[in-house]
């Protein structure tokens, strides 16, 4: 199977720099370099293996072949159709349908997005496991960002710490809401539940921005942007305001209008860690949310 490889043509600004210093500047962690050295990877300079203390010359071709990755034995590869919005050698973005778990559980080891992605990687003969960067709840639809190698996942993790991966959602919240606003309330696990979250003083900092796109008799059509990515953040924040998501029975919503929480991740805006450019991706509302809008 194909392993993951990165290549650089050394620019003049790195003339005389040690290879190790250059690789660290490219955000390869010391742990990654150790794995490359001892776990089956390879570093070559102009086609020849060299020590990382070797100095670089402008125009050199530096290549790092990372060790092959193996998925956990508990993750089963499945042939499940994927709605692929974007894909290259480093990054995969898919439109997850509602009703599909992002990752499998012991109780449901198959049928998840991760199972489908691993099956997709196997079809590509790619020696990697599944690195999901942005998860969605089972009944939330929309864009999911996936790294195709652990090094890319590491780079995205650094971006997440700096809040440089931006997600925009569409949602239907019950009741009448006006204008726009922000919800800045800490979110933590509910004391008597392993699933539910709530606004609580000892929770993690969470900030959600919302804007009313349209108001209908029974619900508001919202656009939301997250500054943080806490579990169930949008669902908890809107419920705290007294406007739970339509269909979100876990947080006080009614199933009268729609049969699942009316939440869709419609836009991803991130800095591509290899191409070094901002990437903006979108996907349309799923059929159930679109039909509800059209019926108003």
C-alpha cells in the first residue's frame, strides 16, 4: 500500500540550514522525526539518504517518507458511498448525512463515517488510518474535515488550538428570535448523564455567534459560527436561550417540525497545511431541512 510522502525543493532562504532545523520549521514534531527514523520511514536529499544534521543547499530536493499507518483492528473498512466535497493527497472533506455516526462504538462497530472513510482509503491503496479533525453528532449533517495522515492531523491540531479552523452552521431554532447575538457561556457534562451537556460555571469556555436569516411562525432560520468546539455546543447554547433546535428532543426541542435536530454544517474555512493557502468549502442543506424551509 502507498505510504505518505512530503517533498520540498529548498528555497534560498534556507541555504546552509541543517535539515533537522528545516523539518522542525515545517512543523514536523520531534516525535514524528523519531518515528520516521525508527519505524520504517526514510529521509532523502537529492535521492540519497542523509543524516538530519546535514546542511541544506538552495535547490536541494528533500523527501520524507513517513512510516505506513495501520488502522485499529476494531475499525472495519466498509464500502459505503461518500459525498466527497474535496480531496487531495493530504485532506478529505465529506458531507456527512444525518443519522450516521462519525466514529463507531462498541455497540455499533459498523456503518459510521470512519468505516466508510477507511474503505475509501483501502480502495486508494493508501496505508493510513482515519484522522477526523472536525466531528459532528450522529443527527447533525454537513461538512467533516479529515486528515489523510497523522502528520497532517498534527498540523490541523495546531490550527485548532489557535482557532484557525472555522465552521459555519445553519439551524432551525424554535420560537421567535431577532437580529444577531453571541452566547458566551461555559459548557460541561451534566452531572447525572454521560451524554448530555449543560451550561455550568465549572464548564469549558464556549462562544457561539448567531444571526437570524429568516423568521417563520414556529422557528427561526439561523446562521451560526463557533469560536470554540465543545461537545453539543450549539445545541446547549440555544437551549439555554430558551430556543432549542427543532427536533432536538435531548435538549428540549419538539419533533413536530422535523425528525432530528435541525443542524447542518454548511461551510468550512481552513488554512491548507501543505498548499499554504486558505480553503473555503460549502455544501447545501439536506433534503429534510430544505423541504421544511420550502413549506413555509
